[in-house]
């Protein structure tokens, strides 16, 4: 199964990410507020310390962030570390 990264586990991102980890995806997560992804960790997701670490070598990255500024800041860190041919879903 592909390595999947989910950046942004707030109000919308948390249930979306929970569905992915429950479906069996190898899910790495990151959130600006580090306590937000706690329920995902209990379900099997792995918390990463920053967007670059979360995205490193991933085949797919999903961002679910609050505004364009947050997306641009997070993507600047994460995109250079994605795997070759990776897909970014925003």
C-alpha cells in the first residue's frame, strides 16, 4: 500500500485522516497544533515533527489547512521531500 501523508488534522482533516488510517493506509500526520492528531495516533497513524519529515518519500500528500498562507508555508517545507512522481491533493 502507498505511503500517505496528511498535513492538517483540524476540524475537517481529522475525520478524513481517521478514515484513511482505518482503511489500512500507512499514514503519517502533522498538524501545527501537536495535540490535534492524538486520536489518529491511537488508531495507528505516525506523528511527524514537521511537514518535511511527514512528506519524506511519500507517494501521496494531502493538505487540509486553514488558509492559503498556511498551505504555502507548509508546502514549501513538504514538497521538496516527497517521493518521485508523488501526488499532492489540496
